[in-house]
C-alpha cells in the first residue's frame, strides 16, 4: 500500500507503506531490500562475519548502514530470500515474525560502557514491545535508549527518549522540553506509558504519526511536564577512540562485505544512526579501503541515496546522487558547523531526513536548497553541475548569517 507524499517544491512522490525488514523486505529495481535489525544495536564478531558471508552469497557484496542503526542488504533475488532468512535465523538476528520485527524499533546509544544500564534497558524494552499487550504503534514510531555516559542520540529519529539522570532515567517525548524521572526498573514501563498516551491522544492517522508532530497540537499530561530536558550539544561523536571502543566511518554508510568480515574477526561491533560502526576491541584499526578513520574527512559530511537505477523513485533523476555527492565533498567543510551536504535523487530524502544544504537531482537539472530538506522549496532550480559548484564556492551564502 502506498500513498502520496505532498511536497512544497515538487510533484507528489509515492512512499512505501512500511519500513523494510528481513521477514518483510521491500522490492526495489535491483531486487529485494532486506533490513537486519540487530538486537540492542550490537553484532558479535561471529554474527558480523556471518552477515558478510550471506551478503556475498545472496546479495550485493556491499551492505548499507542506515540512519536507524540497522544493516541493509540489497539486490536479493526473490527466489533466494528463503535461504537468506535461514542464514539470518542461524545467526540469531531474525525475529519470530514480521510483526515482532516491525515493532522492535529501538535505537541504542553505541557509546555505552561496561556497567551502565543501556544494553539491558534496550533488551528489556525490545522484549516488551513484541508482547501481546504492547501498544500497536505506527511503523516509524521508535524509541531511543540513550542512557550512556552522555546523550548522543538527540539528532537520531525517535519518538520516546530515555536518558540517564543520575542513578535514574529521564523519559521524555520527542519535541517536549520536560519529561519524567523514574527509577531504573520503571524506565521501560514509563516509556510504554508515554507511547500509549500518544495513541490515546488521536495522533495516528491512516497508520502514520510521530510524537513531535502530535505535540504541536496537543499538550502532554502534567505528570509528563515535571523535569526540564537538559540542553545537550547536538552533533555526531568524532571518529576515533572512545571509552567504549573505536568509532569508524564509511562514505554513505556503505560497507564492503569483506570489510565487515575483517572487522568481525577483531570482535563485536555496535551500529549507530550516524552510519558508523564502533569496534569494541582496542588496538590499531586495520587499513581497509572503505574505512574512514580521520575525524575531518569531508566524506563524513555528505549524505546521498542510492539513486537511479536501483531506486524507482529516482528513475527520472539525472546522474548518480552518490557520485555527485563525492564530487561536492570538498565544499562540505565550508558549510556552517553541524550542517551537512545532502544529495537526493527525489524529494523523499531517504538518506538524510533532516535539514542540510540539499541538492535534489531532477529530470530538469539540479535543485539547490541552502538550508532545508529534500522536499523544501528550492532556492535555485534546474542548475547544471558547473553552476551548482559556483554557488557552493560563494563565500557569502544565504545560510551564512547567524540564525
């Protein structure tokens, strides 16, 4: 089932009615898209190696890290999907059924250290979400277990957020400025109670709805407006060593299967919404062609979707969004701090559903949005590549003034 997505700047595009999973994959021009959702956002070394082997056998030899901290295989032939599922089941990364898979929408702070409550909270919340008495939430409605040393998932898509508050947990609704502090053993119950309030508020329309949108029209109950949500500096943690391990990146979140296998041989991996991986093992990071280890690498500030011909939405676009994004990467460091460069093959903006300096490839050329999403009104339309690069090189741009 699909429905139109209205946009300000473009004709309506069609969006799929669900997020892909492993048990319920999504058909694309290059085959099935199979999304693996690791439990608690972590893969053992054996699981990472096994996923790499399955990709080499049944899919493209390149896996995708998504902005929901999942791992995606593309190009799976429908006839080989059952065999792939058998392999995923043997690795312990497959849910009991497609409903459980869709409901277990939990992002996990990857920088947690031994002894903090993050992995246990994530597992408990995931287990409760698949029970029969769990709230039936919209497909994209999710939870962020951000109870590591410091919150770092504020920019990650989530509707109910859990953060550390001393020895307790602050549970709050995305879009709110206050929340409720509860003991650690009540945190998942509080998170589910907030999700039930969302459903009862009537914020779901045709199976869709997000918490931040709901709060623009509804006030939270008083008992959810008690403790102020602390200000936290937004941004992606830098690549390199952290207390939990080594954070490494990849251009567009694309991981070669051989690279994933090599990293898995070193030990366990944690996924992140920044399309990076955290290596739990210490020591020097191996020199692998697609691995980014330098924090200042310009490729980390560009995002791009797969584009045509693999994606039907981008069928009318000119050229490859990823190739264009790599060509534009040298200009990304000129953008304001915290603002990346996003190249999208259509107004849907799958690769970066947040504000950026955005370029949308169209049948009539390139549309430039200085600060906005892929479906925002363009500041410039129908540019060729030369004109686009000239605009990006300008020292005084509309977004350069203080906001």
